[in-house]
């Protein structure tokens, strides 16, 4: 199952670059036509980091896991579903210079990913027991709760300033940038 | 062989998102332009679940399998061929608001997938024997037969109401949503 | 190295479906708009089978192989290069109803693939010795020579009748459809 | 981690072919319409070789590596980020007949890849020690320094002659074409 998830995440992170199209009709060879793509690049970089974080934590989590059941399998599929929407909202947000609705939708996809990841962790702990390696390693998932709160605020604020929302998405990425020390400490690597 | 199949299925499930394009020329930043995509999203979700189901059952089946021969290999390739057409019919159905022909073709691709999967199972059982682990685990494949019947009805009904057909495709997905307990029970995991 | 090659081949076989686009502007929901795609589908099916054959033989060959060197590695990369062009010529041939030049180029890509595969085998045998398992298993590569001859004829004939050329491409696929019994016999599986 | 990187690199090298589109509106079946694509093909070939070189050296390097830490992981992600931009700049350079800015940007992406690879090696050596297998194998990284110098010259010269820049990119590819003998010699294969 990890090989399949790794494969899907590898594809998601890579096909995002297909959204980096110089808009048809322009195809200019001058710098201006590329500089106009800066919202596309910013969105691309942020999404690349987000998917990197998810891959990283997903990878660490499943190293602490022995067996899976049907619920875990579909919880994982559910996470992959929301991850797979990131290239779409990334492209939409980039093309529209961080307009209100794309930024809101980007946040909704991010919060759904966070919820899906939390559900996956819950399914794993329910299967393996709270006193398992994973259960102990996760402990109180404060980073998860804080992220959900910031996402919710960012989505609400996207109606006033999409730039503030984008900045908040960057903040959450910063919180998660470091690999999950909790698990790393318990299982080494 | 399983690694290759996993890879192909991972790519199929992921490139489907490339069909989720905000239609060229629109690129609107308003919600309406995304809401108009709802048939695209519905199709996407259904296809995502279908491919998830196939991956899941494929994975479980090949865990019960020791060796393969040339026939199994090409039966597997045949299944991958029909799976690979799912993104195409998904995009076509979504773009046309569940118009008659796309819905019919979507059903035809689904029924061909079901037939290809059945042929793969037959090839596997012929190679390993009906009294093998897999042969016993599959037993009477009533879920397979019921699915084929529902698909056939849905394809016929697509001429009267494409919505009924779509609902029937959802029903079959529901039947298969649970991983194949028959095999899981026999081999653990 | 095999994992990487498997990955590349899996992606090549899958992204071909992205060429199966209902032409922009048409997006018709009627059957006619799909039936007009029949050259695209025929090309897709043939290319799918070709890539399946290459994956199959590549896979069997590398199961008979213990170690690799730099030459083998780049011979393999060279093969992947020509395989990676198959989706492009497939799309081009399909879109133009088997017009002369696309059919010629399709043949050129096929013959280059055959040459690249032959070079890979030569590099493998040079590294492992003619009396190795692989060297014995390959023996006289008559299937390879016949294929090269048929491709050359098909490319030449594409100037008179592209349908005859296409038929000859189908003939070669037929010759190779069966997995390489020579190797399978020697190493089991 | 290597499986994930292999997957991403396999996808990058393959999706580049999606940039090889016969320009919309032309779709000519004549040879001229393909010959006009020669800058696209030249760019494609060069980028294919570059990604092949990176995969090759990445693969050899990680065979000499036992464990990884968080820094290595993100240094690797950083390299994958710059690799993932190669299809974009390749397509842009090819479409614009080696115009000035695309050639400059192609060079910038190449130099960022070289820097990212150097940072990855530094992170690896810092983790494993200069007297480790890898530390000894790399020794003085003169190939790396020469490449960086040539890239810098090529980027500067792109303002006078983009053809000279392109030639210099080819030269660097030539320097790296041979797998890293330093590591190969130490660890065999």
C-alpha cells in the first residue's frame, strides 16, 4: 500500500508542472511573459512543499505501522483523493492572480487534506491501539489542531484579503516543514 | 508484474485530475465557473472510487498468487487497457453534463473492465487450480455477475435517462466498495 | 534500474490516453464525434500492445540478468528515449487519419525502438558472455531480424499506401505478442 | 526515499513528451510541420540526457548511502523541485526557436539543479562523515565546479548568442555522460 501511495504522490507532485503553461497565444520569448507567471510559480512552490510534507509524514507514519485493514485502506484513498485535487486548485489560483474564489477553494482543499490525514491517523491508532508505537509517537496532535484552526481562519479571511490567506497557508507549511520528530524519535529511521 | 500494474493504476488515478480543467476562455475567478464543473467533479469522484476498488481487489488477488504465465500477463494487460480508458470517458462524460452517448460509453468501459477482471481471475484460477487458495477464496463470483447485469441495464437505460444510469454505476461501486472479504479472510493480509 | 524502467514504461503506456482528447470545439455529446476518433483509437490500441510487448520482454530479459555496467545503463536509457516518443507519434498518426508522413514517422520510431532493444541485448550479452544464461536463451535473434525487415518494408510502402504499412505494424506486433519463450524456458519465472 | 525519487524522476522524464505537441491549428500531415519542430526535438533530447544523468548519479550516490536525516530529505526534495521545472523550460525553449530569454531560463534551471545536487551531496557527507565511503568516493568535486562555471558562462552568453549557450549546455552534458566512476569504483555495483 505504501508503494502505491508513494507512486500516486510522486505523480501528483510532478504533473503539477503541467499547469505551468505559458498561456496559449502569448508564447512570448521575452521575460515579461514569464514574469507574469509569478503567481503560478508562487502557487507551484507552495503546493510542492505541501505535497513534500505530506509524503514525508505519510512515509514516516507507515514506517511505524505493521498491518492495515479495510478502513485504513480507504482512509488512505480518501487522503490521496484530496491530495490529487491540489494540482487543480494550484493551477486555478495561479492563473487568476490569487483572486478570491480560487484562494478560498485552495484553502478548502488544504483543510480537507488535513482532515483526511487526521482520519487516517485515527484509523491507524484504532487498529493498532493507543499504546502502540504509533499511538505513543503521535500523542496529542496539537500541530494538527492548530493547522485546522489556521486553515479555517485563512478561508474566512480570503473574502477580505486573499494575500493574508496565502500568507497563512505559508505559515502552516512552515509549521509542518520539519519532519514529524515525534515519530522519528520513537522509531529512529 | 504487480509493481508495474500498481504503477499504471497509480498513474491512471492521478492523471484523471488533468481532465479537471477550468474550460479555456473562461478561467473565471468566480464561484459560478467552478460550480458549472459539478458534473466533472461527480464523474471524477466516481471514477476515483472505481479505480480505487480495482487497485484494492487487484492488490488483494495478487497477494494470493504465487506465479504467473503468459496468459495471465496479457489478461492483466487487457485489464490495464480498459482501466486506462477511464480518464478519457470520465472527462467526456463530465464535460457534456451527462449527455446520452458519453454516459453510454462510460458504462461500456466499466463493463469491459468488469469482463477483463473476470477473465484475469479465470486465467489465474486455471493456472493455480480451483482448489488453490485463490480458487477457494473466490468461490462463486456472484458480485461479479450482479455487477455485469447492472452495468448492462444501466447502458440500456442511458437512452431514457442518463441520470438513472449514473445512479446504477454508483450502486455497483457501492457493492464493491468493501475490499474482497472472501480473499482477505483466507489469506489474512 | 529495472524499477526505474518499469516506472517509465508504466507512465508512457498511461499518458498516451491523454492524446485521446475529443477535439476542442467539438466536445459533441453524439456518437459521431467519438466515431470520428476511430483512427485515434486504432493507433492507441496498437501502441498499447507494442509498449506491453516491450515491457514484457524487457522484464523477462532483466530477470535473466545479474549485474549491469555503464554501457547497459545508457543502452537502456536509449531504448526508453525511443519508447517515450511513441505517445507523440501515436497521437500524430491518429489525428491525421493515417496520413502518409505520420505513418512513416510512426514506423521510424518503431524501427528505432527495435534497434535500441537489439543494442541493449548486445550490450547485455557482451557484459555477461555468450555462454551466459541470457546468451544461450537469446541464441539467434531471428524474430528481431524479421521485425527490422518488416518495419523497413512498411516505412517504404507508407508512400504508396499507409494502410498497408499499418497492417505490417500489426503483423510485427503479432509476431512478438507471445512472451519470449526462449528466455522463459531457460529461467522459469 | 530512493523509490520516491526514482518515481518522480521517471515521471519528469516521461511527461516532457507531452510538450512535444504538433502546434494546434497546424496538425499538418506533411513533413514540414514536423521539421519545424526541430528545436523542440533538440531541446527534448538534451533534457532527456540531463535527466538521465541526474537519475544515474542520484542512483549511484544513494547506493553508497545507508541512512538519511531530515536535512538530506529536504535537500533531495529541493533537487526534485528544480528537476521538475526542466519539462517547463524545455517546452518553452523549444517553442521559441532558442530565443534569448527561454535559453537563459533553461540555463538558470540547469545551474539551480547543479547547486541543488551539490547541496544534497554536502548534506550527505555531513551526515556520514568525510571519511565515509561516499566522502572518499566524491573527493574533490571538480566536475561539479567546472559545470557550475560553464553554466554561468552560458547564461551570460545567452545575451549574445543563444546557440553558443545551447552548445555549452551540450558540453556539460557530455562531461557528465559517463556514470560517476569515482563512486562506481569504490562500491562496485
